[in-house]
């Protein structure tokens, strides 16, 4: 979209302190800056991005009380978020007040996982929008959570997990978020409904049904302007150091031959699951690039769980790194499949590069994302927890080397084309972005 001067209109963005939330917020910041807005980023020190990566933004850091270099276990992310919400309220309020003394802020754009931005913005009579970093489908499911409780879906029962949810196809009862997450979900719903608008990292052609339901359920403007990373892929932040040998190794592989395996920055698997995955990959006899970050298996370092002699067994056919430049990997011609935890960013990125998926959801909204991938868009295969190496090997070969995988590759290529078209002039996300900019200028 053409860069326009907005008379130095300043926006303040406040991302949540997790990689999957930070990344789309920084993409949004870059996009809005390219359309003439001045950008200030307020962030907790925990998991903060390096400000030198974004010299065109102004940064403020909040003392959050989290010890430096804290790496949470996957099940602890809600506990850390609770601490951050408690500790950041006062410093955020003071920081915003100091900015207002010297600058005119048009709007605050916050992640709805923060539970206090509505009240703080109201106290300063400041317009506030929220960025939903997950799918719009989850927004609607979260809004109807109380209805689902009345229908008797909770507490979740294993015997009902495969029961279709007729209200929200293609979801099943087992895809609903467990009750331990409901307090956080209530925060997200409250902060969203009390905002002046919802910005979504999705596009109409991908979630048409859910976007329509969200517009009926919420009485606020909704702007689906994604995929955000396609506007400015080079602006992606990373809390881990990216291993560029991933790309040099991919350069030696045949087109669409490599399975890329990464379960994101928080998800974890058991030691037994790790071993079965390792041998399933090795026994498939297919090339793979595997991200084995510290903490992938609880309490482990990056590669200390690999079977003895494993690197020799897979030499030349398997490449293992602590962290990969994911956008570059998925867009590489050698990559033909993505084994993912189905975080929303990873799901969108895979769609945008036309890469079919193996889905191993771990927590949060990942079960719902995986259901879309496998049953809705039919561009992936669901992996069950506790799968043994023989079954893993069989499913890998199905995706990478058999007709079923080729059909999924064809369908995801169609979605890739839609994701590109929606950003072009006259496309759904292009028009939604124009509406968003006009809306921000109205404050």
C-alpha cells in the first residue's frame, strides 16, 4: 500500500510478552509506520525485542519483576502472564502518562491478554483497539464459552471429545479450551469487547464464516488485515538466535523433499515422545530439518535427548538446529511439508507458502487451529499424542510421498494464491487496511 503522511499521528502498541504475540504486533507496527504513523512500543522487559532492530520506533520498557533469563515451562505461561499483569499495571500507567505529557497519542493498540489496558486507557480518555494474534474462530468460541457451559460441554469428557460441535463446524467438543484456561479467556473477551475495535491477523477468504459470526457477536468494528507477515517479512522479531545453516543445508536438497519440524517457542513434548519422533523421522528415510530448542522436552538441553549415534545415522539426510529462520525455511523450494504445533502464526505462514502440515497441537488455541487444517481446509494430517515411531514414519510418508499429501499440497496452493490476492489492490485485506487507517485517523 502506498505510504501516506499522517501528520505524525502517534500510535502506542503494547504487545504481550510471548514470541507468538510479539511477532504479529511488530509486523503491525511496521505496517502502520509504512503508512505514515509514528510508532511507540511499550513492552515488558521479559522476552522483549531488541530495539536496535527497529530504529524507526520509540521504545519504553516496563520493570516487570520477572528475573532475567527466565525460561518458563510450557504449562507455566499463564502463571507468568498473571505475574506480568499484576506487576506491569502501575509502570504501564505511569509510562503512558509520561508519553502523553510530550506527545498526542491517537490510539493505544494492545494485546487483549493484558487485563488492565481498558481501564488505563479509559482513565486517560484514550481510544484503544486490540490485536487478536490468533484466529477469528477462537474469538467467537471464547465469546460463546458461557453458552457452551450451559450446553454441558464442561467439564470436558474424553468420551465426548469426537462429538461434532454443530454450532461451530468443523470443531469438535475435544477442541474446546480446558477450564484451566477460562480465566485468561474471560480476560481476552472483556478486553476485546470493551475496545474501540478488533484488528485480526487473518483474511476473509480463510475465515469467512467466523468473521461473519464475530461481526454479529461483537458490537465493535473488525478489521481482518492479515496475513500480517506478508507486508513486512523482514520485520519478524525473534527471541532465539536463528541458525542460518538451515538455509545452506536446504540449498543442497531436492525440491519439495524436506519435512520441516518445529513446535514453536513454548510447546513441549515428553522424553518418550521425543524418542519416538526422532526414530520416526530417521526411519522415514526422507530428508528433514528439525528444530530442537532448549526445553522442547521438559528439563532437557537442545540435543541431549538424541539417541546415541543419531547424528551419524541421519547424516546428510537430517539437519538439527536450535532455532530456524522460519519464514525463510517455509518459503524455500526444498520444503515440502511442515510438522507443526499449529500455533496461529505458524499455520498462517505455512498456508502463505503453500506447505501442507502434520499437526501436533499442544495447548491454548492449537487444537482449534489443527481442526481447521485437517477437517476444515483439508491441508494437513492430525498427529495423535503418544504416537509410536512406526505410525509416525507412515504418516510422514503419506504427507511427503503419497497421493493424499499431493492432494493437500494442491489445496494449500489454492489458499496460498488467495492469501496473496487479498493483499493486492482491491483485495479483502487491502480494503480492510484502508478502512483501519481511516478509522485510526478519525480518533
